[in-house]
C-alpha cells in the first residue's frame, strides 16, 4: 500500500484460495493486458478469457505469455469446453489446453444439456491434467434451479475433483445467482453457504452492487469472479471499506 491506514481489514496474501479475484478478459489487446497488469496484478488471482474468445483472439500465445510473466494463471471460458464437447472433440480440447500450457480449465454446462454424472466424469478426466474450476447454473434466464439442487450439484462437482465451483452469472450478472435486473437471489445464496464451504465457491459478481452484497454477507475475503479489468482496483477498495458502499461496515466510529 502507498501509505498507512489503521484498522483496515486484513486481506489474504497471494497465492490465496480465499479473497480470490477472478478477472474476465473479453478481448483485451496485448498492450491493454500489459497496462491492466501494471496496475492490478497484485489484486488479480486468475484471469478467464471469456466464453470462447480464445478461439478468435489473435496472437493468443503472446497474450498468454504476458499473463504468465506477471504470475497470473489464465484459463479459457467454459463455453469453449462446451463447444468442444457438443462436437465430440473432448480429446482435442485436452490437446488445446496442453498446447497453450494452461494449468487451469473450466468445465461447465451452462449452454448445453449434459447429464450431471457425465459432467462429473469430465471433471475427473480433466483434473488428471490440470486444476479444474467447474461452473454451476444455467445461462438461460428461464431455467430456475432450486437451492437444494445447486447444493447437490456443487458438492458432487467438488467430490469429482473441482478445485472450486463457480456460481453462474454470465458477464452481465443477470442469470443464475441473480434475477434479470441484477438483484441477488438472496435466499439461494444463503442456503448454499449452509452446506458448501464459502472458500470453495467463486461467486460471479460483475456488477458493483453484487460485489457489495457478497462482501457485506461474507466479508472482505469472499471469492468473486467475472470482474472487469477496470473494476479490479475499485473492487479492492470495496473489500477494504474504502469506498462509500462498505465504509461503515469495516470501521466503526
């Protein structure tokens, strides 16, 4: 930090599994990645190249090298995994992960219908090669999954070998954990955390109001994902009670 402030919440230190910030890169240029990391690298734990943007991103290897030089792991979005699966190209997917030297992969079924036992088998297979993050929840806003089912799916995926499970919200924060207007499905979240350890969950929360809600509920070191690159520093101030939204939550006059 640039100067001393007393009574600021204690943040976990990298490498960390709690207080985790997953940023979403939706097509940054190499120069934009360099600029982003020059300011935010200390506050980013992992970067997701959103959905299947890696398929069309030019100079992909060079871009990944910039993240690697900063010590930031990268993984391809779960929609890319699904695109390979529906085409019967699972082995090809594994070869892509190996080709680009990735240490993490996302297994999801937000855009396809996949028997859950089969999804868990994919998790087991991918986990033999890299660290797996798996995503629970549908990208279809008409699909409402009851809380008990979220818990069941998350636990089975953790048991199958997922390092962390991701609560679906898309990049807009308007499905899955959230209503179409972005409001948190509060009862759903509160029920999930009665059964699944919070350090095992990354809550996708791209909107500021969503980030604030989770920090107020679960504290400074809640795991949050789908954070826009230009929102990483603002998020850190929310975590530390240095923005009006959480100012009075972490320091009492």
